[in-house]
C-alpha cells in the first residue's frame, strides 16, 4: 500500500463515527499510578511462594498488562483468573437493592466478555501462563486456587467481596499481598467493596490501607 492511499484510509477512519476503534485510546480501568502499584506488588512478592490470582477480570486488559510486566521482569508464576464472564450476578445486584439502598440501574451495562474471547485475547498477546475459570464467586471455592503470592480482587459488589475475602486471605502465603479494587466510600456504585474490605480488616484487627484513591491493601505477615 502506497503512502498516499494509506493517508486517505487513515483520514476516512479519523472522520468516521467509529474513530475510537481505529486510533489509540486508554484501555484500562486503573490509572497509571494504580497499574504501577499493582506491578510493584508483583515485584515485591516475586519470591513469595504461590500463584498470582485475578478475581474479576472484565475485559482482560489488566490481565494482559500485568502479564507483560511479568514477562519483562522475568517473573514466571501460574496466573489464575476467575470471572463470571457474564456480568454481575442477579442475586448480588438484588442484595445491593434490598440491603444497601441501591437501584438496579447503577449496575447495568457491565457484561464483560465471553470466556472464549478472554482466552483468545491471552493467546493473541502471546500469554500462556493464564488459566481462566468461569464461576460465580459466591458458589466457587476460591481456596481451590491454591497458595497465592499476589491477588487482585475486583468484583465490585459487597456480597461476593464479603464471601471471597476470607477464602483468598486463607490461601495468601506469608509475605503475600492482596489488592482490592473500588475501596472508595464515596462511590455510589462500588462502596460495597469498601464496606466489605473494612469489615474484614476490623474483624481481624488489621490496619486499613487504601492507596491511590481506591486500592485496598492486605499484607499477610511473613513467618
């Protein structure tokens, strides 16, 4: 393709209503400092025994980013992903409505992607260490993920966060780190994650640590 034709095609794309699909845009639901912190946690726990787990994956962009960081830093560990791959569970939304004063419309439009698409995205990015599981956190025993060195827990709502936290913490190796997204009490949509995190920390006498605006941190003391 000659340069003139290529410029014509790019001009058509740019002036199209579909421009956002042809030109670079920010693809992550974490801002750069937040992504940097997640990478720093993986670095800090590189010698801690156990796999890495991401519970709540949405479109898979963060999975790709963190795995590319692992590639660049020579960190080789199994990476376990768990998601419904079908959006929010109806019972979780109903709990927010009946017990937390929310409205259903706050949680519409978050369908995510199919598991097969997620797996293909990993393949297209040359990522082979990721094993994905399609499951409802409320019904899936997260302890089956085995020993964990680092966990990114991002399920947004109170009910699955409340259920999953003790299981993941049990499997977190000494010296391991768990990061929970959406720990922001001012968020109308996601303050359930913040509530579940703070309840968990209080129950266990642990100090609340929230960084970069919304990342709740749990550090398991080493032996």
